[in-house]
C-alpha cells in the first residue's frame, strides 16, 4: 500500500475506536474545566477589596441597579486592559480586587461606547445630566439613545433596601440595610449632587433616577489610587 493510502495514526487509533475517542475527549474537556475552575477556590486573595475601599452608598447602588436594568453594559465595558493603547485613553489597567463589591461585575463584552471603569470625576455632574438626556448635545454623532424617563422616574427606598440586603447576603459589609437608613443616606448624597447641579443652573429633583445614575458613574474608579512609579536611577 502506498504512503498516500495509509491511514493516519489519529484515524487508525482514535477515530476508528469511538469509545476510546469519547473517553479521551471527555478527559480533555474535564481537564480544561478544572484548570479554569480550581484556581478560584485556591487564590483566596484575588477578590479582597482594595485598602480603604468602601461599598457603594445606597444612592450609588440604586444607580448601579438602574445601569444594569437599562443594559448599559451592552455598550460600555468596565475593564481597562493592560495595554498601552488602553491605559493612555482610559487610565490605569484594572485590578481584580476592584470588583470585590460588584455582584455581578460589569466587565462588559464589547465597546460601542467608551470604557467607564475610570469615568468617576472625569466630567462634572452637569455633563452626565445633559448627556443622559440628549447624548448628541454633548457628543455630536453619538448613537447612544436618550434616557428621558430617568428624569421623572423616582427611586424607592424600599427597593434600595432590598438591594442592600441582597448585597449583604453576598458578603458586602453594609452596617444597615433598612429602608430608613437607605432613605436618609440617599437624601444626603442626592442633596450634594443637586446642589452642584443648581450651582450650574440645573434644577433637578433629588429622588429621581438620573441623580442615582450620576452618583454611580461618579464613583467608578475613584477607589483605585495607582502607586506612582519611582524614577529610575541615573
């Protein structure tokens, strides 16, 4: 028999023996799965919060819930990759422990809009207020939709209390999850945001969803303080 008609080792030993091939394929899949899953149980410090990192405030958590509800993660990621092109545009690359209090995390799967991991403090509150209402008034040519209902829909302290309770069950160290606590804390932070908006000529209701979204966006990335790299010795 000529060489071109000889069966390959793969065909002769594996493909012609279906049971063996099935067992080996199953073993390969299980090995790959274990390689991905087991490290999560042994690398205990991967999810430890950053030093000085605090959980989201009730208002920020309400804004995060709205962010998830509106599907913002479909167009915006929250993960700066460790590449020069990324860090020059978005800031320091993301560390895993920045997601310690994110359940679920908002990594995102694609970017139609920019990454938001470091957006906190990048723009004033008024920028976010106008951008969410009419993106093209701030970013000409933007394909982002308007979110006009955020300016009339109200945030419920009872709903936020439920979210606080859920997060505490997952290990987020909230001191209190009651509706009274949520309401008092939301009013305090919302008052600060509406005060800054008023200084810029914008009158906003403190209990509307847009204020919660602004609180959340302005928090993103602010817990991370990159350590300055020491200059090389001459």
